[in-house]
C-alpha cells in the first residue's frame, strides 16, 4: 500500500459510494473522497487510504450549491450538492446494487421523497472542556464530519419546525450536569404536547441534579425530561397520533424519522395487506403499523422493548374503531414466531432494527403465510433476509424506496413477498371411478 502523502493529486471521480462519497482510483488504490461528485475532475490531498477534497477543477453538471452553511463541517449530511434527479437515482441505486449482489431480480419503484417537514428527533452531543482549575465550559451540537469533535450549530435546516428551541433546552440541561464532566447525548423529540428530552450518559443523578433539571423543564416548557428512559418530571404526557389511537411514547423510544416518512410507509404497508384479516406486526415498536392495520384487521403486535409494547397496548385500549390488537413482549432475535403460531396468519409485517431479522426470516421461509411485507432501513440486511425468503419459496414482487433521511446515505424501503403456490397440490379425497 502506498502510504506517501500527496498534497496536490488530480482524481477523476467515477461514481458515488454507499456513504455518499466520490469514488476514485489513484496509483492502484481505491479512494473515497467526501463531497466529490461523479464525473468531476478534482484536486485532492491523499494520505494513504484517506482523501480530502481540495478543489473542483471540472465540476459535474449535476453540482448545485449547498443550502446549509455548515455542510462539510457538520457530519449530519453526506450529500447536499447533487441535483435532485441525480440524487434520487443514487438513492435508488443503493437498493439496486444491494439486491443485485444478493442475486435478487425484482421491480424497484421510483424513490418516494418522505422528508416532509423534516426530522422530528435530534440528538445533540455535549462534552465538557476543562480550561484549567475551576474553569469548565460546555460544547454542544452535532458531531463534526469524520471527527470526534462537536460543531455548535444554532439552526439545522433539516429539522422539523416543532424542534424549535430544542438546542436551547438541550444546552440548558447539559449545563446543569457540567460538574459531572461526562460526555452526554441529549435526545429531543417533538410531540403533540411539546418537546420530550431524554438524557443519556450521565448515570444515576442525585436529588440536587434532578431538581435543577426540573427547573429546566419548567423554564423551557418541556413536556418531559428523562434520564435514560426514566422520567425526572412529566409535565404533560408526550403523545403522537397513530391512526385512531393516541400513543404516549416512551422516552427516546423508536419512531420513524419524519412524520411524512411514517405516513408513506404506513400507506405502502396498508396497500400491500389489503384483504388480510389476521396480521402479525413483528418488531412493532409503539404501534406505527399495528394500530393503523387494526382498523380493518385483527393484529398481533410483537415487540421486545417493554416501554414500547406497553405504550402500544394502552393506545389500542383507548382507541375506538379497532378490530382487535393483541400484544406480546418477545425477543424475535432469540425466539422468532414460527411453526403453528403462523398457521392462521394471513400477512406478516416486519420492521426490524438495522441488524435485520435473520432468525425470523428463516422461520418465515419455512411457513405457509401467504403474504410478507418487509420494512427496512438497511438495504444489506434486507437483501440477506429477502434471499432467505426467496429460497424458501417466496416471490419478491416489488420494492419501494422511501427517502425520509434526506441528504444522508440512509434509505428506507418496503418489500412485498408473496408465497409461490405449490405446483403439485396434494390430492384431497379419492378419485371417483
């Protein structure tokens, strides 16, 4: 490997990689150059396998101006300077390539933009900087691109307007905890009742710290402030509407990144499961799919997180017009739904974390469930699980890409699998002669 330093190397960018970086080759070495675009001739600083964009000699016809002044400094966005048609094609190609690698051929629909009003949750990182005896200051913001330092950004343009005031509230909470000297993550979610703040990394807090944080909650009119999922004060119960149900979400519990993204994914799942009378929603969270599907079908919702499954059950119990929701707290990684449990189910919906649902996919591959709808935020693990289902006798009819992580390298998708009928059906009864 050539480890020499090249301060003024010229590179031709071939394509965008999976992380949104420009890919090029230099002296036999594959290089990833952040913020460079396909077709561009650039000048780069190369240090071993690392490359930094210095200048664009010949820009791409698809290059546009970045809309955020912090782009390339803040690590939140990977791609802002790519024109919309090329950007949409790149996002869709992430799925095309992953399925091709798994030798899966299926219809892939055009990308659906699901950014909507923007991200409804933000994680602010805080660090205490020691400037000498009795002199400590707080840094709070987002992580710097390709570094472990923090960028203090006063306003992020990709956040939902409901997060207005989130950074100020996060800073006030983190300031209270400066004496601890610990790095913190402050997770802020916009809800119908206001901002919901969950602190992570501070450990158990004594009475004095809790009282100071309660004062922060009052001053910034927070709905709730929690310490790693345990409420310190709940001034108003933070809720989100999921179909006909109001769900009191657990602190920091999983939810789709944007309200529009949730709407798009739900509509795709509802469309795919039309006509199903009994549906199992696996990795159900707080009820994103289950509570909407229950408006026209009986639903079994399975989730491992205690707070999430309780929130789902409470939401279902107080909602009118649902056909019926049963809940089960269960770890599907170690105890997947299988065998006779699947016999009377018309459709399965699964939306696992990034690790995918390998154990569950193996169990489903041997089942007779007519319809399976997979929702995923990781194209590689989806492709792996899809391969298992296909090898088990399912046809992947269609995949729809959904972009609720605009300007990042993340992509969501919905895949529809249908059991291929047995070409040799068993005889029923005797032939009459």
